[in-house]
């Protein structure tokens, strides 16, 4: 009788684990599916990035003088975050840099916000036009700009630090995002990454 009870308990445990694993996989699949921007959102009708009114494509300058990619953008492919010990999509580019290195605006715009949070550290968002914005995270706590400031392409807006606790094991780096119509897109659509 006790063998039958033990077998039943083992079967219940295995079924419970199976349900948990299936729920986890379904959750990840739904997160990835709903967080992927549609291809039509990212590109205009002529398949070029957002354009200025004079029809010249926007091309970003590098946000760092010596920019080397630490972790690339992944819209749907999962990458391992050693700090959080989990697999996740990485909708940004992380650039390795020494602490204190200057971070520059990649294009003309207006500082939309300067915020600080435990996970992302000091974060600056610059609005370039009604559709396009850039986000610079893991910055030093004393940025050189404030909300409402007009900035020019190449202007120093802050310094690299290790304030991004969600990626703390990467050390000092710049976490760089591009938002188009509110959706995170691959920064390489606007940023030339050759020799990076």
C-alpha cells in the first residue's frame, strides 16, 4: 500500500513540475511574441529608417568615442543575463567602456527625461522627433543635461558608470536603446556599427 501511495505522490509531483515548466515556456513565448514590433512599424514605405522633413535619412553618431559592443540587440532570440541568472530578449546594445567615459547624444533632440532606478541606473531619454527617441542607461548619477534641454549630435550628456543593477556583472558600460513609435528596435537601423 505504501508503494502505491509513494508512486501516486511521485506522479503528482512530476505532473506538477510538468505543468510549471509548460506554464514557464508559454509565458516566455507570449512575452517574446507580444514584445516583437511588427516589421511595418519599424520601416517606412520605402524601407528606410525615419526621415527628416528634407527626406535625408537619419544617421546616428556613436554614443561613445571608443564604442565596442559588449552585448548586441536581440529582438526575439534569448540571451543569458548573468546578473539576473535568466534568459531574456535584449532590446538594446550594450557598449563596453571605462567608468567615466563621455556619453554623447547620437542625434539632435530634446531631453525628454532624466530618471534613476535601481535596475537601469541613471537613464536619459532624448526625443529626436515625434516618432524617434534614444535611451542611454547605466550612467553616472550626475548627468550633464536635464529634462527640457536641447542637445546637439555629439554633445556630451553624461558619463558611463556601473549604475545598471540589471546588468551589474557586465561592469561599467552604456546600455543604449532606440524607440521608434514607442517600440524598441535594433539601433543598427540608425547607427553604423562597423569597426565596433
